[in-house]
């Protein structure tokens, strides 16, 4: 009776060791797969952030250039108006 119980317990222990080894192997493989997946995801995010930075920089530069053009046009208009006022005051109006 004790021999049968010992034999059964040895078999159960052996099975549990095998199951534990399989579980550890699966966890290790899953961890490596997850690490590879995360590395790919991080690389994708980095590429997207870089692309977005380039795109928004060009958009900002275009906006600033538009503002510069508007300010320059207004400055030219004011300069033209002042020149006309000076001509009128000096009596050289058209």
C-alpha cells in the first residue's frame, strides 16, 4: 500500500515538474514575443512622431511665412500712404 502511494506520488511529482517546465518555457517564449512586439511598436511610434514633427514644422514655416508676407504688405501700404501724405504736404501731389 505504501509502495503504491509512493509510486503514485512520484508520478504526480514528475508530471507537475514537466508541466512547470512547459509553463516556464511558454512564459519565456511569450516574454520574448512581447518584447519583440513592443520594440516594433516603439519603432513605429518613433517613425510616426518624426513624420509628424516634419509635417508640422513645414506647416508652421508656411504659416509664419504667410504672416511675414502680410506684415510686409501692410508695411509697404503704410510707407506708400506716408509718402503720399508727404507729397501732399509739400505741394507736389499728383
